[in-house]
C-alpha cells in the first residue's frame, strides 16, 4: 500500500509529561488520512497532526454524517507495540458506516494505515502502569453541499494520544427515567457522533446532581437497563455475570465481548439477557447483587459504588481485590501488554 509520508519537523514529545497525562488532551505528532472520491479510497498519507480545512457548507457540520471508533495500543516488556482487537474495531466501524450510508473502510486502509502511523509515532506509546496510546479512527462526509442526501466524498483519519486512566475512582451513577439514549430503529447499536451529542444535556444534569454518569434505560417504558455513558454494563447477581443483551439500542462493546469471553473460558456463569430496573433494585436490597461495573475501551472496567433511583442513592458493597471483575481486569491488563498467553489472537503486534 502506497502511503505518502510527511514527518513533523520537531516532535512535541519532549514537552509532554507522560507521568501526568490528561485523557484526550495531548495528541501525538502525526495522523493518517485517506480520501474517498469517485467510489474509491485514495490519497493515503501520514502528515503532522494539525487542524483541518473545512468549508462552512461541509455536509457533516450540518447533518452529522460521522462515525468513529476507539481502541488502544500498549507497549510490552519487549518494547513492541500491541494493539488490542483492531480487526473488531474495523468490523464495527463498517457496521456504523453502513447505517449512515457511508462507504466501508477496507482492511488495507484501516489496518495498513494504523500500522504505518504507529511505526512512525511508536515513541508516543507510554510505558507507565495504567497508561496506553488511545487510537481514534473516524470518518465523515466531506461534500460541500446543503441538502439531505448521503455525501459523495468522505475523509477517513486516524490520530492517537497517550492517555492515563479515564476515571480515577468508582462511580456514582443515576438511573435515567426521562431522557432516551436510543430507540428501536435508531442508531443506538452504531458508533455515530449524534448518539453522544444527544447524551450531553442529561449527563450534565446528572453531574449537577452529584453523579458521574447515567444508567440509560429503554425508550418505551424506562424499565430495561441499557448502557452507562460510553460503557456497557455488567452486574454480579448470585455469582453470575449478568449483562443486557446487545441489539438495536445497545452498542456491541469490544471490551464487553472480551470480558464475557474470558469469563466463559474460566467457567464463570454468564447471562446475556434483559435486565430490568425492578430486578436491579431488588437485587441491591436483598444483597444478591454484589457488584456493578461499566466496561469500555477508555476505562476497561470501572466499578460502580452507588446507584441513584428516584431521588434515593443505594450504596453497593466494597469490591474485594480477588473479585471476578478484578481478576478479569488484571488478566486483561497483562494480555494487552503481551504478558500472558493471547489465547484468542486478539493482539496486533507492531
């Protein structure tokens, strides 16, 4: 694959404190860019990370034809970079793209561009515990046209940033009974920009009430549990990992799938099914629900310490260090740095 490369004159890395990284605030030196015109991907290049030139009439600025992904790369003990499940991110990105009438990104463009970019910016992958290189591929319609139809041209970009922990402590969350994240027939299963824009107002209201995140419920009667912020949800009920089944309204999380796959491989009971608010609250009151946690690329696993419901906060018991969630989290951390067997061939080594 022919990729034009233009390197930055002076790296910004020397000005970055990798021991103190704000999530999503510091960007690596370069980005990979590809253009879709006349039915094909072309103009593949790696250029210095910089602002884009966008026309005021850019289609996506007005109509939101944009999809994205999030994945991470880790530096192993051998100094190599290990990217966690990038082929699954590619698959999901193309599912999202089809929902918005966008072209698929071919494997050679996505994976080839990713490899080339990380080889150039490999020094940006931090080694400190709890850190990683966050990788953001995204695509948007690039027509300069004010009208409701799919764009004819698109731009695909991958940029990266070194990151630390997304959350610093267990979360206090609120069950949302008014606003809706997704509805059947909508885009809830896709990773599209508009899903996140619509979540901003209810999340800000929850923050003002003292919660760090929301637990979204279904759009019909607000009785079925769906997601929490940017994360899938899991509960330990009677020593079983219970998680809402994915579908039209719930994103099929790659970290979610990784946790369930490891748990089943270890012989842990797993149930993917509807989880109701009533069941959740009864489980808390009876003590049968012993853990609740979110799963996602940014946080991997983050525990929930309290759940707010109809103005009342319900505290969850402390999570012991040897809990199943903590054991899986430790295993994932080792796997992502190639410190244990990659049994399911999830790592791309660079």
